[in-house]
């Protein structure tokens, strides 16, 4: 694990906040299409249908919420900002429709290596 590695943390069932998982990527819907995104060095890397040959970069991520409305995610200084696509964003969590059609909530966590022995 690299120093200051940033991961997304997901809650699959909002009523059960104890159930969480983490990943460096998000599988989300955008205008009914399946996308995967990673975030590194201040940019989102978007892959249509998870296909790395169909990749583009952007400074934001537009995603479908559970009502089919397009929303925007921006990450600044290690914090998430969300709001309607094209509108103002405010600090918060990403609540979105995943590839499975279910409601997911994404947040950020940063892992920091405290001791070299932890990398073994």
C-alpha cells in the first residue's frame, strides 16, 4: 500500500451502516450507462462498462441518483462535494445507483502507513 492511499468506502444498505466495504474505484450509472471511475492525482479516470480502452479523464464525476437525476461529484483536498450536475456542490457523500441498480453511499477514507513493517 502506498503512503496516503485514498479509497472509497461504500455502504450498500443505508439502514445498516455497520456493513461497509472499500475499493479504489466506483461502479456507477450515468444516463443509464454503466461506468467505472478511479480518482488519482486530482482527476477522475472514467471507463465505460469498466473497459480500460474506453477511458477518459475529467475533474468531476456525473452520476445518476436513485431518482434518475444527474448529480455531480467533485473531490477537493481529500473531501467529497456533491450536488446537481451543472449546479452548486456542497460537502457530502455520494448517494448513487450502482451497476446492480441498488442504492449505494460512497465516502472517502485515506490509509496512512505508520510503520515500515506494516508493508510486509
